[in-house]
C-alpha cells in the first residue's frame, strides 16, 4: 500500500497566518497597494476585526471555492516581522510595476535567479516579507 493511500487525506490549501494589530489598516494596504480583496469574518466587541482574509481573486470566485485560496488568514495579534510566504505569481514584472505605481517602495527590483526564475521581495505594512517568484 502506498503512503498516500494509507494516510487517506491530502492538503487542499495552505494559507499563511498573518497577525495584525489593526486589521482595517492591513486590509486597506492589501487592497490599495496589492490590488487584492478582503473579508472581515469576525469582529470583537468593539467592532474591530478579529479574523479576516485577504486574497487576490474576485470575491465571487473565492466564495465558491472553485479556486484554491491564495491569500493570507488575518488574525488580531502582534505582527511577527519575518518571511511569511514564498508566493508564485504570473507576470511578476506587472505586479512589481503595479505595486510601485501605488507609491509603495518597500519592494526589491525583480531579478533573474541562477535557476532561471524571477524573484522580488515586498515588505508589508506590518513588516512581513513576502518572497515572490515566477
């Protein structure tokens, strides 16, 4: 029996956990700088976001679960500035140009790696580093 058959499960999605002390500011950054979408799922007793998500596909598609989740799970908490993701994108040069056109300068220039791919890093509003590759 193969290990895959024996274990009886497989991973459908895997989303990094992103802690933020101000979910509204973080969501605004992802929307304004990255062009993403968001959904605050739970709020605390003061009406502040306690749990939410940010993602790059249209909400109408994301809610159907026809595509894999490719965003971040947001939780209220102290940010942990570090590399949070190694994210593959299609057309990294356009993504870089889009981010820079929004006035965000905490992104490294796109470079071609020895292994043939292209990469850059973006530092988020909360200090997380998203390593991006194509």
